[in-house]
C-alpha cells in the first residue's frame, strides 16, 4: 500500500490535497455531497477584521482553461468567522484547518492572527499578501520583499502557530520575496495566488468585470505555478504549499516533484465540486503506476 501522508511544520496530513481559500467556503456545501474528512486539510475563505461585501458585480469572467475573479475578499469578518463559521466547521471537519487571513494594514493582519491563534482547530495561519482585487491592502504588501517581511514579522510576533505567507505571481522576482519572508521568520510559503488579468466585452466595449481587472486562475496557469514553486522551493529551506491550476492527481504529483510539500486545489472545485475527492481517490493508483511508494519521497525530486 502506498503512503500519501505529508508533513507541514510538524502537522501530518493524510494526503497533500487541500481546497484553496475562497473556493470551498467553510466546507458546508461540500459536506452535503461527500465526507470532507478525506481532505488533507482545508484553507478556509480569507478573513478580514471587519465583514466585507466584496466588489461590485459582475466579478467573474470566463476564459479558455480558466476564469477571472474579482471577489474582493468577501467574508463575514473576524468575529463571525471565529464565533460561528469555525464552530460549525468543527462539527463537519475533524482535522486541523488552515486559516487564511488578509488585511489593509499591518494592524489588521495582527488582529486576525491573534484571534486565529486562539482557535483550537487552526493548525496553520496562511497570510494572504497577494489578493489582486483590493486597493491598498492584500497584494500591496506582497510585491516588495521589505513589506512582505514586515507583515511576516508582525504576525509571527503574535502567534505560536505555524505562519505560511501566500505569495503573488504578479512580481518581478518571487524568489527575493520568498527569501525575505523566510528570513523574517515564516514557517512556510503558499504559492501562487492568481495572475492579474482582464477581459473585454467587445459588444459593450467595456471590461467584463466591474472592477476592470481580476485574478486569473485555472488549468492555464499550472505551468507558471510549477515554475514558481520550483524556483522558490530550491531557494528556501521552509515548506512550500503549491497551488495554481491544479485539477488532477497528475498535477499534484507534478507540483510535488517541483518542490511542493502539499498542494491546494482552487478553481477546479468551482468546475467540479468532487474535484478534491476524485484527486484523493486517483492519487494512490497513480503512485502505483509511477512506482512511488511514499509521496514525501518525490518532493523536489526534479533537479
Ligand atoms: C478575492 O477575494 O478577491 C480573492 C482572494 C485572493 O485572490 O487572494
């Protein structure tokens, strides 16, 4: 029997498959159609200090092999997430979860991290410094090594849980930012978030998305994500969670060979709600086919 277990900062996951933040809510809808306890973990929708209604509609644009979203960090806010969503989530999912947090100031990241630090089910805090859909927050902190490091230091100072920084691909040198986060104390990195994109409705002569631009995701971005996971994982000594266009078990293996210790599945959940389940079921068969006994053995195997 093959071994699909992986470890992230001392946390052992039954398998590396984790639904990505913002594509799985808090698991409720998916728990109605399959037992979500098969998942390695869940990264739940990004939390901000205050509730957010998100960006104006339309905020989704279809693309060949992908989609653009400009959700704008819609979420019920820190208090409701801690007092309601996480309580309900604990009833349907029994493993440690990943708390994705966002902010418009260092103080907001700190406030969210402090609250998540107190949540027993949170195993990892994933700090989103890469949302392309809001102004003066999110990605603003993730495009420079100095500001990414500043957020990392501030969050690390208020939590004893492992802190993973979620990086943007919309930068010139993702390796420099990754290294700055590592030096500032990050326990791991998540990459990549979406690529800034745009579509135009040629009949209306206007952008499809009300906010004009948004984050491009889906199978089309897999090669970019694999390249960045490869470059970053070779340059740092902390675990990398790979994501970006993953929709099959083959993609999971590819990400791990590039250097990912675990893998998040995002847009695929929106196309096929059974995507993560199917990947988890396919993984052992594919491992046998490829002669892989222990999944952890292939992490970063590509020179
Ligand atoms: C959003 O809520 O706009 C998407 C989150 C992200 O891309 O980080």
